[in-house]
């Protein structure tokens, strides 16, 4: 869903790149993948709620929020024109 700009000397980035890495970089080219991941996160939120797992729902909500931030920064729509709202 993007790239880490860490140099080889810095070693591999082991974080959830789009969530925390200060060197994460993405472009509009990745917007469809970000939107697909957003749909999946919404499904996981619903599943966690149904199972009574509030911390898991909170985690997926945070991921969903970060993906929305990235799409906004890219001036990309949050959802596809042909998809339903969240």
C-alpha cells in the first residue's frame, strides 16, 4: 500500500508501515488497495463487535481511521464510486 523510505543501513521496517512509520510513503496509485483494506477493516470491526471483543474493534477502528487519513492526504475518495457507504 506504499513504500518505506528507510535506507538499507537502517534495516527493515517492522512496523505496520501505514500506521506508524515516519518514513512511510504512498501515492494515488495505491488508493484502490487502501480502499480495499478499508473495506476489510470495516468487516473486522463488525466481526469484533458481534463477538464482544471491544479492544479488537478499537484496534481495527484505529487502522480504519489511519487509512482514511492517508486517502484524504492523497486527495482520493474514501470509497469507490460504485461501493456502498460505510
